[in-house]
């Protein structure tokens, strides 16, 4: 958890009131785990920052469900 917090702080540390909303749209059982797919919206005190899609692979361990992989991609475009 600390590593995740550090990564978000490094990427968005200057954003006051950072809020991330997740909407799960699909969940699939896969080989001893689960695959979660959905949409995210990120905002700050000044308004909308980003939105896009995400996917998380979960694995069941003796300690409960743990996130094995996580990916998210912006739908805001940009590029060169």
C-alpha cells in the first residue's frame, strides 16, 4: 500500500483534493483468481483531471484477495 501511495504522490502530489472514482463494469473468474475491468474518473479541487479504463488481476492467497497486476489507460487523448 505504501508503494502505491508513493507512486500516486509522485505523479499527482501537487493536486489538491485528489479523488479517484472507480466503476467496475465486468468481473471474470480466471485460473484461481479474478479479472476486474472498469472505468475511472480522477478529479481534484479544481475539477476534472483524467478519465479512462482500468483492469486489475486479482489472486486469492492464504491472506485473502491480493492485487496481482493493475493497468489503467487515459481516454483523454493527447499525444503528439
